[in-house]
């Protein structure tokens, strides 16, 4: 069976786009907490529970470099077709 190139490209891009979206989430939550927005408010805007926001904040605290653009991010953007 032959798969159309555009379908294959779209399917292969999904994992990269998913990881990029995770980075966007981390940075948005980080920016909001830096601005003093309460975690409950952030959670409400994201449609998640407050403990999930707390976990995201903890990830940022343990890995502050996630706030900066990385070579991996450039590769993911390319893989995602951006």
C-alpha cells in the first residue's frame, strides 16, 4: 500500500508539534506565574486542575533552560513543517 506523501508528512509532524506545544505551555505558565497570576487562575484558563499547574511550575524550576529557545526546538520546528 502506498501512502500519499502529504498524509505521511502530516502524520510524521505530529510528534514534533506535540513537543513544541508542550514547550509553549511551559513558557506560558512560566510567564503567567512570573507576572503574579495565581495558579488557580492559570488552571482555570487552561482547563486543568491547579496541581497540574504546580507540576508545570516545578518542571520549570528544575529545568530553567526550558524558557530559552534550544537547537532541539529549531529541529522540531523543521520536523513540524514550520
